[in-house]
C-alpha cells in the first residue's frame, strides 16, 4: 500500500474517531485484529458496543465510501465483532455496526464525515 494511501487512511480514521467522540462515543480500541479480520474502531456509547469500518476516499475515481462496503465485508465485520465480544466476555451486550464515510477533495480538504448504520 502506498504511503499516501496509508496516510489518507490514518487521517480518515482520526477524523472518524473525532466525529464518534463528538457524538458521545467512547473510543475503546483502534485497529483491533483477530484471525477473522480487523475492525477499525471499537467504541461504546452507554451499554451498546459499536464496531466501525472507516472508508476514506479522495476524489470520485473509486466511488463513494458507502459503495465500497459489500455484503461480504459486513458479514466479516459481524464475525469480528462476535469474536471481540466473546474475548471480552460481552456476549450478552448489545452491539451495532457502523460505517464512517470520509470524503476529501483532491487537494486533501475535508468534504464530509458521515456516520451510517450498517445492516
């Protein structure tokens, strides 16, 4: 992965974490990994545990962040979330999956940060 792409992803994750915090979420973990995959952000608001995929796009050449999260990706997110909850003895906890869509223009200026529920 190119350095500019990694930097873009990190910036997107930081903006996503800031937006979630602004909305009252506590950021519990970032880039949590298990054999089934990775989740960008694990957060909690009240008693609900939230598993967040962050998708950052610059320009419009690769479609929107929303278009990049397939049903297969959502299924993997569910498995990773279940693994996290099991490892942390939270199997009875309420959980949700979110996408934070971050879009920037070609110059790197923020166009939008949007928090969306996944199915």
